[in-house]
């Protein structure tokens, strides 16, 4: 009641998260046992700072002791923020973990920009060596679950201009309602942080190692989404935009994109309805003046068929990864449960060429790198939209991803 009638009045959304993994321990048909009430005091519901959630932060200088990170999630970028962020990170020697939807992976170079964390943090030795004492969080929760799990328990300082409280892991020690650009400028001059040059160098060397490892691995791996993402990012012009669908596409982009010197604007709809309205969003982005390509999964594409009415007007293609349904669940604990195909993967067999024809949309079907590169170079005809359907062997793709992560987990990635 205090919050709903406070300085930001309105409805209050209370999250009561379940513990992961969100699968039963035994047979799906068994009647679940009642939870022990004492279990509610552990894990998900811990938050010793809850009593002071809306109090002004005090003793800020106590929060910045030891080695730290800046973690920028979706929606963190604002006018002037990037320049202030990179100046702060460079002057203080702080690594910046840039989520793809932060739009901080693209444009310029910085030794503090880190993008390969979802991969190299799977190596236990590296994860231990790079563990921070605190993290400065800007923006919403990052896409990477590997990163989220690794940061669990690390004291966090949350900076949000709107004073919102985004803390699913309950690790935020203080919240600062301030413009992130102004806060970064202030932090650069505050003398609160002791500069340790070797700290950011450890991260930079690990990032470089993963850059080389990923390139070498993809050069000898069967073609699937990782190579497609590399080719697509190499094709897009600096003024272009890229709309990436929720679920598996944005996570694959997170894993494989790396950094990119030319600027790029990435759009995504993370949230409860992240699968909806993708084609209509694509049309709106293009109508707003940003030439935007779409990278969608087959289910996200099919959830907004009415958007095909506008698709023929676009001067950038819509790329559909047709891998037979919600393949993100192939990487989650639900994989292999009874009814998995019908209840989680939910494939829908639709002839996309026949679907595009009544709307006057050019359709290109490809299944390899040469075909994809030719399609994005030749399409679209500037007077009509284009649909590039990429047929993906989902089992082969899964093997490519899992083998890389096994190599990283079991190999040596010396950050020192």
C-alpha cells in the first residue's frame, strides 16, 4: 500500500518465483507433496535488504570495495550514456559486461567491453578467478542465465533513472534513482574505486581467447545458427537495425555475436509476451526510419501472421529460423519429459512459401551458408519485402552448441 500511493503511484507487481528447474522430480503424473514451510526461508525468498528497499542508499563508499564489474542489461542505453560509461570503465579499469539488448556491443572499441561471458564463465577455473566483489547493474536482467547464476550472491548496486526495482536474485544492496550517464560521470571523479589495471586485463585476455576459440570452432563445425549470426552481423550496415526474437534467437545472438566496431541498433521484446507481434514490430521500426532486418524463430513468426500485410513494404528481409518449434526447451531440463513434443516444443507444420504468396512477398529457402549469404545479398527487391526461410537441422545445431560448451568447460582458458 505504501508503494502504490508513494512517489510513483500505481499498481504494484509482486513476483513470487518458483525455484528452478521448473520440472517435477519424478513422474509427471505423480501428485506433488506439500512444501515444508521452513523451506520458504531459504533460497528464492532470501532478501535481508527488503526492509530498506525504498530507503535512500547510505554508506555508498562501503559498496565499492575490492574488484567490481559493470553489468549492462536490456534498456540500459540512453542519450549520452555510452560515452560516459566507456570513460568511467576505462579510467577506473572496470570490465563492462554488455548484454546484446543493451546496444553497447556495437560501435567503437574498448578493452573494457566484454561480450563472450556466456561462454567462458562455463569454465569453473575462469569463473572462480574472475569472481567480483561487487557489481554495478544498469538496465534490466541480462539474457544470459549463465551470467545470472554466476552473479548470484554478489552484492549489487542498481542504478535506474526511474527508481524501478529489478532484482530477481535479491542481491541489490542499494538502489540509486539517477540518470546512468550522470552517475557514471560522478563515479569517474569520486575516488571511491581503487584502479587495478590487471583486473580488466584478465577479462580482456579471456575475451580475446574466446574470440579465437569461437572462430576456430565455427570454421570446422557444421553450418547452423552461429555461422548465420556471424554472416548476418557482417552484412548489416552501420545505420541498420536488427530485431531479434525472444527465446532461442536472442540467446544464440548473445553467445555468438561478439563485439562489432560498426554501430548497430538491436531491438528485442523481452517479457511475458515476447513471442507476440514480431512482424508488426518490424513494420513499425522500419516505418519509424530505422531500416531493420528481423531474425525470428518459426513460432514467433507464426504468432503474428497479420503483420504479413505490411511485410511487402519493407526494404529489409525477415529471416525465419525454421527449426521445428520451440527448440529452446531442447537445452532445458524439460527436454525428454513425457509429452515434450506436444507441450513444450509445439511444432507447427506450415508451408511458408505458400503463406507468403498471397501477400506478394518474395520467399527464399536456404539451408547452408552459401545459400544464406546469397539470399541476404540479393534480397530484398527494394519494392517488395522478402522472407528468407532458413531450414535448420535442430539436432545438429544442438550438438554444435553443446560440444563448444563442453570444450570450454573441460579445457584450459587461462585468464591470467
